């Protein structure tokens, strides 16, 4: 059932302390310190490669931050949808 005249503006409910922490941009450099992939990123991608179905499977990256994993998975042929409550990450 379609609702006419109802705004579909996103509703963000996030603890201000969480917003403050992630709003610093820390996540942009955490996985690639000094421009090189961290052990966390390399190991996570290895595990995802083992566990995910083969591309072009659809993947939901919930809380995906600035999209480091989403971008890497998209380059491998996955159809990735990223959602995140932190506005800086969405931008």
C-alpha cells in the first residue's frame, strides 16, 4: 500500500556519543593507516571471500561506515547496498 503525501525522509536515532565518536572521520583512516590496508581489513576480506556467495550476489553492508568494505566487494562484482546512521559516512 503506497502512502501518498507522506515524507520519506530518513529518521536517524543514534546515541550522541556514538555520533560524536564516528563523526570525527576516524573510520576513514582506521582500515588504511598510512594508505596501506590494515590486518583487520585484509583478514575480513579473506573471510568474506570464503563465506559470501559468488558475485554478483547482493550484499547489505549495515553500518558500513565510509564504505571501505562495500567498495572492495563492489570491485569484486557484488551488488552492494550500504546503510549507515552517521551522516558523515553517508556523505
